[in-house]
């Protein structure tokens, strides 16, 4: 049973305080996860993470990664044995990052909501394939600058292309497509962007209007092959799920958190992103990419849609890294990633709440796999219900075809909002090498805003090593967040951080209770994972030391159970 605990006295910034405030009064509408009627279902999860308030509260420098990381070991005096076993660094490759960067890649002027907007007609392209940009602005003209995200000596991006001055125009308002409340634009193309000499990577197209306002449009120049490379995945489907442009996303309609029943059931990539145009990328992914590129191992880039579309894409890859918020997965994507793991590809889930929602992809007027369908708690309205239940877009663990995510991720999403310290449970793990942690070392502010736990009531891969076991209080109930590592007979190693804040903490902007020790800790752990996983199947060299039985984990969901929302399910 859960051990009573008092949550740490953590400081919270505006982006975390807003979700806590929003959760009051919503608890009675939490998802009845198993067996409830549709009429009782409501938004159990939040419009908590990618809020415009969060974007406004986080200064531009929050997406920076400092050049030097030095841990403050005030609460980790003694160096553990694991510190002596730092994984050997792979031989560096000739790096794109040896080229000069551009420190002025960030947006400094958002302007009015409609002052400068745009979206790419392709979520990803191969090098040399053109990108079609659809832009709308109140200014007479605009210029597009394409920045590749990397390290670049600490500048973090390189300017690879600048457009000529392009005439501006205000494009039509988007359409609202019934019955799924899908917001979709039918804009005229503004310009075609060549990518002939662009290296693979994650890019931000920054649109600078003549009058000052700016916006990003993200795009991935994907890798045709991943063999021998460490693969970085851009979570394009999840970015779109939280995109409120046009007043709708997969959580709410135009009435906000009180308008769950009018939410979108399908969201289109044929529209701009809200906020700065790339909030989810800059907060949950950019800092990890900069670190990986700094280390110099061979990297490949892809998106969630690309993995779903190509069963062979991950063949021969060394590892796949899924970053801070990667919630929405289609069955083909899950099948292809599982097959890669079973072929020896290492996988790291660098967030929490990964693969919680089951989606279906469809086409839009601009191409295949640009519509993300997810009925969630209204799954009985999904046209596939009773036709092909394996494609019904409920949560992965829910009826009509439950397949809990833990069989791949190792942990199970539990709840939000949370804010707690990360408590080390397995200090001798190679994953913590070089951090100086001991049993019980507390890493400030690292657990939040969503968290996972190793849950024996659902499938658990063995051997599994619980790396952290962090007490927290969520929605008034005591529980834990767990990071974990398991290995497979194929030789693959699989890591899950158990907290959504892992990548976001790799910054010198200290919010949510995170401090310089947190930053140093997560940066070192990410370095260890990248270096070890890039060297091929990790299980032989870095076996998981199973400690699940000693952790006394309990089955079930204590948050939902406390509110009579969790009848047991037979798997």
C-alpha cells in the first residue's frame, strides 16, 4: 500500500501553478478509465502542459543549454562505484556542429495573434525535397530564415537558408469540419523552400514579418536510413494534439477547460501551431538535441508519422530516443518500435505519459498522415468501434482492445499534476555514472508535471531495475514516480525517465524547483544514455539488475481508485 508522505516544499513557477489551479473542480470529471459509460466520462487529463501561459512564463533563454556543466554535490558527498564506470565515448564523427552557429535564432517579437502565422505542407522531407510554406501576415512582406537545431559551440542553431523578401497577405479563416470539430486551413502556398544542401536534422522556419512579429514553423529533414545511428524522434503527432489554433484541440473546444464535450476528435496538420509556433519542440525536445549533437555520435532524425509509415525505418539503428512529451501513438508506430526493440535496438523514453493515447492517421488535402484521429473517452463514437477494435482510438490500456503501454515503455502513466524531487533508488546503475548520487539522493524539482510508475497490475518487462522511487502527492493522493531500465533477450536496453520534466530541466533557467544540480544530473544521465546506447545492443554490457520485488510496488491506480474510478481490468 502507498506509504504516507508529505510532498517536498517545492517552488513552482506560473506554468506549474496554473495546472494546479485548473485541476480544482475538474477532479469529479476524471476519466472513468475502465468500464464507465460515456456519459460519465470527462477530461481526466489536463490542458496542463503546453499552455500559452507556460510559453509566456518561460523566457527565451529557457531553451538554452549551457556550455559547461558542473554538478553541485552538496547532497551527494560520496562518489558511488557507478561513477567509476562511465560508458566509453564513441569515436566522434565529422560534425555539422563544427560550423559557426547563429545565436540570434530565437523569437523576440510575437506581436498580435494573427500578425505572422504559417505552417509547412510537409511534416518532414528528405534532404533535397522542397518544403511548401503556407503563411499569413498582416504585414506587407516577410522573410523566412531556416535554422537547423544543434550545438554549434553553444549557439544552438545554424542559419542554413534565407528567403527573398516575400509579399505578405492575410489568408482566409480556417474551416471547422464536422462532426469531428477539425480545424483546417485551405491557404494558398506562399513560397517553396529548397533543401538541396540541408543536412538531416530538426529545423525551425522563422517567419519575420516586415513590421516585426515572428513565428516558427517546425519541420524535420528526415533520414532515409537509420542503420548504425542513434535516432531522434520529433513527436509531431503529440505537438498537434495540443495545438489550440482555431480554438480547438484534442482536449477542449473554444470554451477552454470547461468545453471538453466540444473538443476536436481529429486534428489536422494543415494549420499553424499556437503560441510561438514550436513551443512543444523547444520545451520538450530542443535541449536534448543540442546535447546529442554536441557529443558527436552519428544521429538520424525522424517523426512519429515517418516511423508509422515505414516498418523498415529503424532497421539496424543503434537506438531510438523518444523525447519529453510523446503521448500520441498509432498502432503502426507502436508495432514498428516494438519490432525494433525485439531486433536489438535500444530505446529511451525521456519523458512521462508516453504512448498513452492510441491514434489513427489519415490524409488531408495536403497529403498522407496529416490527420491525427483520437476519440479518447468517446471511443464508442469512433467509426472503427465494433468494426476493427484494434484501431479504435481509446487510451492504449482501455477497452475495447486494451494493450497497456507498459509492455514497451516499462512504466505506466499514472497522473498529473505533480511536483516533487527525484529520489534515487539504484545508485550503482551505470545510468547514474558520473553523477555522484547515493541511495536516497534527492534531485530537486525533477518530477513533474506528469509522471509514470512501475505498476505490477499491468504488463511489466523483466528484468527491470527501478532507478528512482520518488514520493509525491497528486490530486490529494500519495503515490510514487519511477524511472526504470529493463533489458530484453534481443539485447536491447530500454530506459524510461518516469517524469515529463527530464529534458526540460537541461537548462540554466531554474523554475519548478529545478536548480543547477538538477541540470547537471539530467545532463550527465542523458550523456551516459547517448554514449552507451549509441554503441549497439546494451543488455550484455549494461544488464538490468532486477529489483522490482524489493520495491514493493502496488498494482492499480491509486489516484483513480480513491475516487472510485478504477474497477479492475482482466488483461
